[in-house]
């Protein structure tokens, strides 16, 4: 018999109701966002009468999640950045000098001197070239195996000799491993900085060997995005050698000359090797100092706190420079042992600057400088044009399918159309629940879904026609129509779903946007065709009890 259990009916209609309820806020966009702001203002105790009125129009208990609009619909900023990987090699070699120096001195190879170069290598001149073989062996002992995803490989250092010059460089295997670490860290730092600014659904992905694509919907301009992610926010703490008023002060290879941020015309000569770096930071937050001036409070992790505490205990009375992006923002004198691993950065900052600095410090320093090769600001008016064009395409496709189904299948076509309307609502409900991003290719996926959604109903209805021609009764014809068409429906949609999954996994950007809506559309289409349309037909049949039916 043509029957559906009561509990199944409840589940089917409940799923439809929940999906449509989550899709409902999108019909009131952007007013839902203003309603949410009104609720927040009221909760914070700063709500106005206008907020009270707006809050009453959208109860707080209703879902308020919206479909995220992609860059091509909402407008925003687009950047293509190149990461300077060679800078990482140079920093790595520069940081090895103390270790190499100590090893050579302990090995008694004679006087040595570091020689500067622009090759990203460490060059050491030996006064006694006859000890070169011994020196190379000592430096090679400092090397470590290269660790990759496939295991442990060759040495991370290449040590060669050129006359009295000892050359130390990263091996090719180590360079490849360093590239992967640097790009991974850069992606994560950029992502954390963008997320900390409160943006929704940014696209941050690697392109090629040394480039990063950054697309952030809703941000004001590409310049604003560059300011947010382009600053390295490299925080270091250095011992102060001396203070000077000359920007041409002579410094040796193990010293740095940095300007003071607050004191015009003042420069500091610092030891090159920092005591603690920003990598040891765990938290950073904007605060006010004891004089009510904007400042940034910070806390080190256990390792950084221990190094910071040990140094301050051993150097009471000595100046200690806090350096941010190659500027000395403060050089206080250590008055006492600073334990606990926390401190505060003060200077001539505004509240906005301390907030921005805290975001950058929390996200961590970029491991290498980024050069922006391409930047575009996409205005929201362009996105609105795309939305309008997509809306027209959806309406035309929707109306065309509705009319065709009614003309081709009569009353049963009307049932299919009702299910189609529910289907589109469910797609937007799922997009809202998952917080997925809707792009212009995503709209194309919805338009395609509208055309494909009735395929299953067409298969069922055509099968019912065949059963009616074979002199089956109405009840039996409907039952056989669904039973015999089910395998074809499932096979066709599974293969399409596999294709959508491959597009999502292997594709990027526009391809992913298309795959998301296509995949969700397949799931909702199968649900509405097999369950919703059938339930509507059963309920109609139970009420009318027709002796004959026409499909």
C-alpha cells in the first residue's frame, strides 16, 4: 500500500522546517546584521530606542547565521604576496656564527674572522689555512640531519673551502625543508592576523613555491589589508652597547645600529644576538600604563620567561632595548630582577596603534619579508552587480523549470515544484549552518542545481506513466514508479557527488565555490525528490482518493 509511517512524516517535515528556518535570515540581509548589533547593544546596556525597536523585529532566539558572501559578491581586497625565502637562509647562517666561532676556537685552528657576503652564506677567514681540513670537520660536526615528511635525510649544512676562506651554507635538502616550514608559518601567521581583525571567510592559500594568495571579503581596501599583514611585528630584546646621536656610527659585524622611536636623532648600538624574541611570547594585549598612556602588555612562555628573568638578574643597572621592526621603542635600565616573564611596552602610541600592535604580536612575526606583487580593491558595487545578475539567472531558471514541470506533468509537476522551492531553501539553510562562502561560481552551482533537481522527479514520473500504460492501478503505479527509479536516481547523483567532491578537494577559489553549492544541491535534491515529493503525493492521494491519475 501507498503508506508512509507517521514518525517518518514528522522527521521529513521537521528537517524541512529546520532547514528553511536557518535559511530565513538571508531573506532579510543586511537587516539581520543590524538586528544582531541591536541585541548586542542592548545586552551591553547601551541600547537606544531604535535598537529596542529593531530587536523586536528579529527575536534573539531565532537563527541569525548568514551565508558568507565571497570577495566577488561582497567586495574586499585581493593581494598576491611573494615570500623572500632567501632572507630566511641568510638569517639562519647569521645565527650560526656564535656556534661556529666557539667550535673553531675550541678546536684550536688559529685566529678566525667572519667575512660579510651577499650570498646568504657564512664565510670565515682562517689566518692559518693549513688547519682548513680540521676546521671543516669541526663545522660539519655542528650539522644535523634534515627532517622531512618522508623521514630523516642528508645533512643540513654544506661546508666547503676556498683558499683560506671557509664557507658554510644550507644544503639543497635543508633549503627545501626550510621553504616548506617558512611558507607554512607565513600562511598561519597571515591567517591569524586576518582572523584577529574579525573578517569572515578569507581565502588564504599558497600559490607556487613562494607566493601566497590573500582575499578578504568586506575589508575596506587593499592598503588596509597590507597594513594588517605586511608588518613583520618582529619583537626582540637586545643588550645595549651604547647610545649615540650619529646615524653613521661605526659598528662591527656583531652589532646593530637602530634608531629610537621616541627620541628624535638618537640611535642605539645593540648586540646583534637578541636575549629573547617575539617567538617566546604567549599573549599580548592593549592596556594603559601607570600614567594612563596607551601601552601593550606581554607575557613570555616558560622558556622565554626563564631567559628574560636570568638576564635581568645578571645585568641590573644595564640598559635593555626593546626593538620592534628595527626601531628601539624603549630602552629602560634594568632596576631589579624581573621574574614571572611579563612586561609592558610603552611609547608615544595611540589606542589604535596599541590595538594593532597587540594583534600583530599575538599572531607572531612573519618569518620572512613579503613583497606584494598584485593588489586589487573590489568595490561592493561590483559585487552587487554580480548578485543582481545571479539573482536574475536564478529567477529565470526557476520560473522556466516551474512552468515546464506544470506543462509536462500537471498536478504532479506542481508537487515537484513545491519540493524544488523547499530544495533551494534547504541549500541556503545548509550554507548558513556550515558558514560556507557563496561566490559567483557558487551561484552558478545553484542555478545548475535548480535544473538538475527535477531530474529525479522526471525519472519517477516517467516510470509511473509506463506503469499506468501497463494497466497498473494508481497506488501500484506510484509505488513501482518510486521503487524502480530509485537505483537510477541514486547512481546518477552519487557519481555527480563524487565529481563535486573531487572539484572541492583538488580545486581552489572559484572551483571550490562551485563545488560547494553543487554538492549541497545534490544532497538536498535527492532528499526532496525521494522523500518530500513522495510524501506530498501520498498526502494528496489520501485526501482525494482518485480512481485514476494522469501524469
